[in-house]
C-alpha cells in the first residue's frame, strides 16, 4: 500500500512492516493523525523509498522477510540521519541495545498501543525540529536548568559546578532528552571509541551527577536508568 505523494506538506512517515493487517492498521492510525504514509513489506523496498522520498521519520519492524531490520538500520545510517522508531516483538535487552547502538532513535516492543506510538512520533519529530533549527541552547525541567552554550547548570537558584566530563555526559543526555542513550553511545561520545567497553566509567560519573542534580539520588527524577541498556534524561513527557 502506498501513501500520499511526497509533495504534501504533511509529515511523511515511512513504514516498513511485513505483516499486512498490522501494516494496514498502522497506516490508518497514522493517516487519521494527518501523517502521510508510505508503507512497504520488505527492507529493500523501504531502503529504496528512504532514498527516493526523503521522509521525515521511519517506523521499522525488525523481523522482515528479506533483510533483518538491524541491517536496515545499519545500511541507512551509512548515509542518512532519518529518525527511526523500531517496532518489534523482540524484547530482549541485547536486541534493544543493538538497535539503538546501530542508530535507531527509539524502540517499542509489540504489542503496543497506538497512543504510545503517536506520542513517540511527536516527541521524535519535535526533537529533530529543535536540532535542525539549532535552537537547543538550554534545557529546563522542574528546578533543573542547563545552559549548553554557557556550560552552566542550575538546580533552582543554585549553580552547580560540573567537571568537563560530567558536563559532556549531561550535555549528550540533554541533546537526546526523553530518549534512551545506550552505554556504548555515551562512552563513545564522551570518552571516545576506545572506551566503549568501560561501562564502569558511566556508573561512577552518573552517580556523581545524581548526587549533584537529584534531591534523592536513590530515587532519581531526572537521570533515569534503563536497566541493561543505558540512561535517559527525563523531559517531563516520556
């Protein structure tokens, strides 16, 4: 089933899902929310569409008949920053972590509710818009305020001193606020590619950040752990 022409001003969603009933259900749900949808059953068709149609976001099933969804993510990331939401029945930590490390932006396990999917789509499109416009100079949630351009952090009226590594770690979470960033991604971004196996660094520095940011570090409000996968900075919506 093909969606609307790419000339439309509606946000364009590319859907790669091999199950016909689910593909139809998702297409209908998305179109009811004023998205234009192009839907395909195979990874090769979807990759071709990603090249030719310049969509705003990809929704991807991992269990495809021709190319595994993990490979689709890998191939796409060689040339595109297209936002990707994975939908999959695979709910093991290693599958989720691999998809995120390969370059997926978000991951929903089946079964899921349409409301949850639509919320994730809106959040991801909003984050992409902010990043594209380079408007993300500061982040605020509750008492927490981070000024990225000035490298300053405030909790309420109190300015909190961070070490350079602590600030780089927090800044990476800010840029992905509301979304999980894997251990590997954080280690590579903050410390470099040669440190991707040194997960103990993250535990130490996240502990230090929580003691500086959180009222109760044992029950964090801002810096959340996704067990076995990574960390997420709460944006108050996800």
